[in-house]
């Protein structure tokens, strides 16, 4: 299908349903069953747990209750005495950000400002019922302000839903007298008394002699729960930090946010009102001290911040998380077992993938998103994980170094196609799907460990040999806080052992 061209000849992207994540299906936590680093997304949004009013989304979306020192309000306050066009133009950066998020989500509707008014533009059914679709403008009658932008976005999502479900009609959106373009401001006029009439105000003479006209336009209903969740999804992907890592952001959304929003929609019966009570109900539906409950708390805290919903002061404690008391330390494979288990893998390509994860502690998908040229003869054997991976570019050293020869990893530096043939085009797949393929192979070969057991074993190995935690965390592509929290048990044991060894050495020397 050829792209539809708008009035300014810009191609409108082919539609891709923005709410596929909300499709009716069984709620599952499989997306978070060991395929993501524990607490990684928690670290990104833990500020929202400390202060539920602080947005972890990153986009400074204007809000009606923000003061004059906040973003958009600050700009408009500074322009308070200036021409109205200056004040209206202050909203343009936010319009560009929102439209960029809409485009990224595959939606064909756009927000636009015409003078001092906000409206919508996109492919809509012809007004006269000809059955065709063409790019048209839809006036909303909303001012170009912070509050107007929020309302305009909500209406855009409503319109999107109506178009998807085939129940769009022009009448609820405009009266017969409404023009295709938003109302334009008319020049100031003088009343008979010589008092200027404000721009856009009706003629006082017309008020004295009312004339029959069309009935008023029915009010647009409040945004549905689904529309609010879709708006949250758009804000998530509009975060400039996430837009720098689109593949990783899609994986994070699908694994760490979407399952919990599905649960929310399911418990709300597909409707209802987004409230603190509903958020608490969703959180309490997960087992205490489970990883799912922890991640649910993070996702719902971000949603609450986006919708300006206050959370209980003990939200962080309620979220719980999988603390050391409940996690029951993993029975990680010893080095000898890791070397033996590779013999169960008959496919030489998957043996190499297994060896890479064991030797370098890579995430499932990082096996296929790393520069392996350093494994060639004469190379320094330091891998570079590519920027397209979940947490961006970082370098990794082998532990144990002799495992490079043991697993014959030098082949990866010489042969381009030595790894399994896995689709890695992120325009057609995601990092999560690539990682899932690795986990499926482990189950296929009936291995008694998961891919992440190899990663955790690598981390514990660096702890035992005394590699500084800051260096190990950097190699693993996460923060020191996450590293110490995840491997607290082994780090504490190491530190205590070092203290005991030092004390015994002093005692012997006395």
C-alpha cells in the first residue's frame, strides 16, 4: 500500500496498532521469568518509588497542576506580556515530541497547532459518506496551552480507538457549523461604546438577538482506561533516553511493563477508573516478596506518576521485591559442571553460544550483538557488546581466560557464520525474542540450568577472584547498585573472608 500523503506531502506511516500489548490473552509472567537482570528496571525508576510524584518517564509532559516554574508554564509565564503567538508557540516543542512518539507507535494521527488553537490531522473518512479516506483536519476547540495539550492527546487516543473499531462518526466531533479548520481569531472590533471586544469574542449585538442555530456539540467523553494506558505507552517511548535505545526500550516495555498493565486491565474488567485503589488491587494480586510483585510496583509507580495519581507512602515496602530472605540463593553451577554440560549440546554452533555466555557472562541476546573480532588470533580477547543491546555498549573480559581455548571460541573471530542462524534484524524482531530463542535451546537440550545461571556464575567468579565490584558491574552493563544488590550474598561472604584472612595474618605475625 502506498503511504497516504498529508497536506504538506509528508508520508504518513502505515498503521500499526498501538494497543497490541493490551490484546485479550492470558496474563502471564513468562516475560519476566529469568530473562532480565534482577532489579535493572527497578534501578531506572526507583525514584518514582521514593517520590511517586516524580516522573520516571523522562519527558517533561506539561500538566495542568504544574506551577509557573515548570517547563511549559515557565515559558508561557515569561511570555505573559508578549504577543499571543509567542505564548502559543511555546507549546510547539511538546507537540513535536508527542507527534514523534505517535509516529514511532505507528499511529497516523497527529496533533497540530493553528494559531492559538489545537486540533488533529490525519486520514479520516470523508464527511459526506463517499466511503473514501483522506487526510483532514479536525478542530477540537482547545487552546494551545498545557491543559489543552493533555486534553487534545486524550481525544486523539479516543479518535484512534474509534477508527480502529470502525465506529467513528463525524457528528460527535463537530457541529454542522464547524469548519474543517480550527476557529481562527478575528481582528478586534469596537463595541458601540467604543470598548474593544477581545479577540475571538462574539459580537455583543449578536448576543442581544439570539438566532436559532444547531444544537451544541455533545461533550467528548472522558478518556477510557485503555486510552490512558495507551497515552502512558506513548510517553514511555517518547523519553529521549529510551529513543536512543529503541530495541532495548521495546524489550523493556514488553517484559517489564506490558504484563502488569494487562493484569490491570483484566482486573478492571476492561473499563473502570484508574485510581489508587485499582493500582493497589493489581499489586496485591501478586505473591509477596516475588519478583513479579516488585516489577509490578515499579511499572505501576511509573503509570501513577504519569497520570498524577498519588500512591501510599509505603508503596515501596508493599512492592516488596524478592529480598535475599525470600529469593533462596540460586544453586549456581560450579565451573566443573559448566564444562561438563556443554557436552550435552550436539550442535557445534550452539556450543559456541554456550561457551560465550559462560566465559563472558553475556545476556542471552548479547551473544548475537557483540563484536567478536578480538577472538581472532592475535586479538586481545576483549569483547565489545554493541550499542544496540539492552544496556548499550560495554566491554567484557573473559573469566576464566583459558575457557576461550576450552570452548574453541577463537573460531568466532575467524568465521563469520559460526554462531547459530538467529534473526537479529531489530526492525523485524526484538532483543527479547532473540533471548527467548536461546532459552528455548537450553530447554531443548534438557540442560539443568538457564542461560542466566551462566551469567550469574560469571559474576560470582569475578567476586571470588577479587575483581572490584565497580569494574564487574561495568562489564555486565548495569550499575554498581544493582550489582551489589543482586550479588549481596556472595559479596558479603567475600568481604568477610578477606577480613578474617587479614586478622589471621596479623595474629600469625604477632
